[in-house]
C-alpha cells in the first residue's frame, strides 16, 4: 500500500466550486437576484467547459478515457471488489451525466426570461415556443440535478465508509491504495482555461450585465 495523488487540484477546485455555485444559483433564483444569478451561471459555465476540456487533456484520473467504460466492461467488473482508482463503473457515468445536465441547464437559461426585466441573451433568437420549453426545462432540470446530486452524495458517503480514504481524497487529493501513481498535470493549465472562458463570457455579456445592475 502507498499514498498516491488521486485527484489533482483542478478536479477538486471544480468539484467544490460547482457545489458552492449551485447553492448560490438556487438562492439567487429564489430571491430574484437575477443579475447575480447570471454572473454565477457564467462562472459555473467557465468552470464546466474547462472541466470538459480537462477530460481530454488533463491528469490521468480526470480524463474521460480513464473513468468511462463500455457496457460490456461494466458487466464484467460489476461483481469485482476492485474497480480501479478514480471514478470508475457507474460513478463515471454519474459524473458525466451531472456535467451534461449542468451544460443543458446553462444553455436553457440563455433562452429564458422573467417576463419583467431580465432576458437571456438568446431569448430573442428563438421562438416563443422554444423559450417556453427552455423555461420549463430550466426549472425541472434543476430539480433533477438536485436529486442526482443527493444520490451522488449518498454514494460518496457509502464509499467513504466502505473504502477508507475515498471520501477524504476529494478534499486533499490523496489515497492509500495498491496502485501506481497516475500521471498528474499542473493545475495552472486548468485555471488558464477557466480564465479564457470566463473572459469570453465577460466580453460577450459583461456590458449587458453591468447595465442591468
């Protein structure tokens, strides 16, 4: 047994920032702070898009090729005690599902309006039927996200008890296992990606948000 760096800082930054931003998005939507809501949405989108890119070029355990198995592989490993390290098996598909639903949540929000003073930047580019559907989806998809996040947390707590150190690894990144150290890339590249996408959103909608403030 040896201690390895399981999760790089990029994954942990995304994971906990996502949690905090989702809480902020829920609160600002409930309170009607829609400008702040949009700022938080663009912030989460920058983190999310960067995470999707990181899934192809980032550290070994962050890559989709590492934690997504084919259905046949899932069946073969279903009854095995050791599923490897990182998000493997169904947990890998859960992680991908949450990311895709977050992406859809963001895109649907761009086409919605509060019918008072705030319109998404793509609201005028779609038909009223599409906007109505986007509003319905934006509301109900968030409830689905909350349900899946609850399942994700329950699974994390279960594995945290069953496998010593798995839950804590999302805090400090390290895990004691019988495995070689996976390749880890510098977090600075992930942060640069976040800055690039955040800057793109600021150039696109920064002035509009400032005028609504």
